[in-house]
C-alpha cells in the first residue's frame, strides 16, 4: 500500500484493487497548503473543524465516516474509536475519532487530533499498529513530548508525523524538530510517499517524514 501526505492531517491511502481512503481533508483557506483536488472511495473525518472536515475537497467518494464504529468497505476494514470529548465537565474538549485502517493485514492508525496519551486499555483496543500517523505539533493535538510517549505505547513499525508547522502551514504549530529531538533523532529523511508491505515492517520504530504533495 502507499501513503501520501497532503499537509496538515490529510493523507491518501491507496492499494491496487482496494478502496482508496482520504483522511481529514482540510479547507486550504484555514489550514494553508494548496487547495485539495483528490479522489477517493472513502473519506474519514477525525473531528468537526474546517482543517479536518472539508469533504468538498474530495471527489468521487461513496462513504463518509465521521465517528466511531466498525466498517468494511471495498475490502478495507476500518475501526473508528472515540478518544477525546468524553468528559461532561469539559464541554470545550474536542471530540476526536482515531481510525485504524486494515489493508490486507497492514494496519495504519490515523490519530486525528488526539490530545492526550491513551490508556493501556485504549492502546490494546487498537491491536497491532504497523504505521502510526501522529500529530506532533501541539495546538489541538499532541505536543512533541506526548507524541513521543504515544509512539512508545503503540510501538508501530513506522511513525509518520503530521499536524506540525511547515512553510505552507497557516496554523500556529510547533516544528517537526521538537518531536525528532524527543525521539532522539537529529533529522528524518524526507520521502515523497511511503510504500509499505507486511514484510517491510521494521522491528524497531522508524520515523518517516513525508513531503507534503501539491
């Protein structure tokens, strides 16, 4: 399967003969980056905000998923799990859904705007995560230190950081370097996309910084 980043929290997941997914499409007027012109079979929205729910930026989709549940669409299994937004005493806390996509045994977890470190029980509910798409820039999502803690809990093969400051970003977020330092890295090699097969999943967690596509 192939994972491509379009900036912010928006990715496209593709695999030949399986459904194509676009996650968290953004309104470029709010998030920055180029206006989206994507096609997909499935669109997932982690939470209701213009940087994450701009479904008008995606054409051709037949299913829109905006909350928790279990779905099987075009031979892709999707599990949505609500994280933030449970606490009645904190009505302002964002309601977030993270999604795990299973592409023929390769699992990708998109954490959306996860803002707190999940419990051990929540982590176990996700099952094995091969690729974690993790917010690292603070704002509504995890900051660098919390993001590194979540990575150590999930123990994925690959980590792809998202939701951080880039030259194209219009939202005030921390840079990627803060997260890399927390992970004990000087830099991450930028790649245009990540192609993953089950046999490629590394034993030790590897951070891959994707270049956002225009």
